[in-house]
């Protein structure tokens, strides 16, 4: 069976995921080895990191549009719905904090963020780095930039 080459229409990521998906769908096995060496370019600025995750999101969106029945696509659509629902509820709870139900909703929605803050502060005290508390903010921005890119990627033509 012909699988073809990497899809060059992916800009910024997910072309290898697309290629692997086509290999598996064609009936071939994908093997992993611990001997492989992969070099990643680490981003040096916050804006280049956010941009890279946005581009990953664009690629993911393209994949989801190209393969709408893939389990990966369904998983990402569910996560996207949850993430943006939480964001809307979080903003709503901040605006209407005077209501008891809304206050507890705010507390509930803040739990994952609070966990991240506690986790990163533990790291902060172990490593004595001033940058570690900013990781919570970086993680949140990174995740949302990915999903914004994904929604835009899904809206583009193949």
C-alpha cells in the first residue's frame, strides 16, 4: 500500500503525527526504540514559546479536520470543549463572586490552578529559582495558545 510522504501543508507541527497515522491505518506497525536521538529546538523567549504552541495547535487542527473520525480528534474536541467551558465559568464566577454557589464554583475551578501553584512553589523552594512561580502562568498561556491555534487550524481549508 502506498502511504506517501509527509504532508507539507502542515506548518509548524503535526506532520509526523499525520504520517504515523497513515502508516497505522495502512496496517503497518510502528515500533519504538530507546536508541533514537531526537533534537528539539528549545524556545528562548516567552513569545516564541507561545507562538510554537499556537503553530502546534494549527497542525493539530489540520489533523482533526483531515481525520474527523480519529480517536485523537474526538479526544481533542472534548478537551477543547472542557477547557473553554471552564474558562467561561471561571470568568463568570469572577464577575459574580457575591453568590454562594458561584463562589464555590470559583473555588472548584481554581483547584487545578492552585495545585499547579503549590507544585511550582515546592520546586521554587527546592531549587531556589525566581522563575519557577511564573510556570503556572506559562502553562496556562501555552495550553490556551495551543487550543486557539487548533480551532483556527480546523476552520481553514485543507
